C-alpha cells in the first residue's frame, strides 16, 4: 500500500516550491529505505525440531509442538514463525483435467480464466493450512517450546519443507527472514462422520484355512492338537520340536473357522479427477470402517483406482488406522467401467456374510450387482451419494428394498443428518 501511495504521489509531483507532493514522496521513500536497510541486518542463528504426529483428520484442528533453539547472544522479540509447505502448484494437465464443476464464484473474471480452479487445486494438494505463530521472547542460547496449529482441509499427504523465522521492520513493511530446512510429512485422513450403532446382518460362514488363509496372509490354519504322522501329511504340518522330543514324526492337527465377514465396496468410477461426491463417499467409507466392529469379524475393503484392490481388516490381521491410510490415498477411476470391480467381489463372494455398497450414482450396472448379491443370499446395505435428492428415482430404489437389501440416499450437505437415520 505504501509503495502504491509513493507511485501516486510521484505522478503528481511538480515543483518543490509549488506542491507538497515532493515532500510526501521524500518521506515515503525514506521510510521504505529505512525498512529495507533494517531488514538486511538479521544475522541470528536458529534451529528447530518439530514433534509432528503421523496422522491428522480433515476438519479437526491439529496442535503439535515445535522446539526453537536460539543460538545467538542477543535477546530476540517480536518474531513470527511460518511453516513452509512444498510447492503445490498443479501441472498444466491436472489443471485442464480438473472439473469445472468445482465450486467457484459464478460469472466472475477469476472463473473465466480458471484462477479460482487454480487456487482450489493448490489448496487441494496442500491438504491443509498452517497458521503463523507469534513467538515469545527468545533468550540467548535458549530452547523454547511452542504450540503450532494446522487446519487439515483435504485428505492426502501434507508435505512440510521447513520453518521460516521472520522479523518485521519497525514500520511493518518488510520481514527479514531466516529459513530452517526441516522436511516432514503428515498424512491427512478423510473426514469422519458420526454414525449410530450399526449391526450388519449376516451369519457366520466357513472360512477355509482359518483367518490367515482367508486374509491371504500365508496358508496356516487354527491349531487344534498334535497327532502322529500319517502318510500323505504335508511337511509344513510337521511339529519339529515334538518330533525331536518323542523320536517320531508328529504333525499339527488344525481346523477351519466360522466367522462373520463383510465387504465394503467403494464406488470410485467417475469422469473427473475430483468431485465432492467422491470425497463424501470416501469419508462415509472411513466412518463405517471405524464404526463396524471388526474385532470378531473381517472387513474387506474393495475399490478400483489404477487397478482393482481388496484389503482385509479385522481379527488382528490389520488395524482400522491402516484402512484409513489407504482411504486417504484413494483416487478416482476414470478409464474403467464399473464392471472392473466385479472380479474382486466374486473372488470373496462365497466367504461373505454381508456387504456395504457406497455408490456415486445408480444405474443398471450397479443395480445388476446388488441383484446378484441378493440372489446369493448376501445381506446388502446400499448407500447412494447424490448432489440433490431429486436426481434419483426413489421409486426404483424403494422397490428393491426387501429383507436382503436396504437402500439409503445421502444428499450432499445433509449427509451427517441422513447417516444418523441408518
């Protein structure tokens, strides 16, 4: 602002005897000169250590500790601390591919040139906002602990490159800065909704090979007892310690298990890179993963990104945190049809007790999958996320409600309220 005033005053400057503009220009120029010179004499040394947790969650403020080590001989006061984020400017291809349906100011010049979309992409890739910190007085050769705050705004990896210590000049025009290199990353998990207690229907089913085999982790089974070796027993079942003790081959006798297993099918098929519907669907999946009790059951997360994925959780195989990490990295599938997820579903179908489907739309392909699950006797909870309630044919969905399938429509802006009625 001061430079702008200086330029305006310079434009109206005439003779020094006829106008006060000359004096105004001289005064403003003197202030700027003093501010620049003052900012050059900031030669103090700092180091820092950041105590950052592994995870943050969208919409939940994150407080963490930073220890500033002041290594100089003079007291420092009036300093500010800034977090430096990695360069998050999108590539040209990402900018072009991003949907113009991103919420922007309608009929504005910024929208016409894509500037709003550019800012949204930067915010999307930064994943959050780190608030500036006003530092307390720093004593010479001291360590000071401060509390910093990050506001996560989007899921993904938030990359921090370092810290900047800034000292403003007496006029508040320029900051003298010292940058501390301190690269670190923070995984921002999807937003979580509050859910009522959900008891998914379904009966225990036989899991051939026990938990370990059912989860595709090795092929061991549940131990039952020891017995003498019989011709044809595989070598992997020999209990070597018992053989050494009794002097004859002893094998482990094992049994299969029966337990509940559910599938969580996440629809990621859309024509654009980003959409609010997909983000909401991922948040719903994350909320269900946290709510569904997996201590005595298994939960198979299925979705398609660059390829089809199926991850199994529960019964000590993996934790909910791991599932949230996976969901934080889910991307839209733009080059495949909905049928790409069918093989992953069919592979686990005979083991499933129930299924949760989170769809981005409702069409014949998705209807066909739900009907097939019903014919196989699998209890199914279907959640369809939509922009507005009038977009879907309620009568079509209502006609499919029966003892094996339950349908719910979740509308953007009202998802939390509608989830509480599940």
